[in-house]
């Protein structure tokens, strides 16, 4: 991955019903850069959120969906995305952006 800093790795948090249930187990879900590795995601979470210790990172790659554009028979694709589920250790601090939800 060419010259991507830790603050470029995490794009935004994912807030769904399933991700909110996982927060009880100290698992947080983020949309990350498509070329980010698990070690880069771990480093980014530990640097961006003070007091957090990452136990494990699971990533999922999603291909772009096929969409109709400009008429009946023309198709395009949406962008590829990557999702990461970050498991924190038991003694780790919670991530504060999810606290008020």
C-alpha cells in the first residue's frame, strides 16, 4: 500500500443493529481503506483512540454492486469497499464515538 498514513486507514464507523449488538462484546465495526492490512487497521485504532488495545482484527472485502446508468442496457459498478471488525481486549478502554448511540 503506497504511503497511506494511519489516519487514512479508517474511513468511518459502521452503525447498524448488528454492529451495535457486537459492541457489548467490545467489537467495533469500521469502513476502512480497500488496501489496508489487518496490522495497519490495528495500528490506526490504537493510535486514534487513546487507551485502546486491539486483540484481533477481521476484515471483509466487498466487490462493487452492478447499477443501471443512463438508460436501460448500460451498467456501471459502485466502488469496492472493505469492512473491519475490531475486537478489543478486556482491560481496554471503550471507543468514545459509539458511546452516545
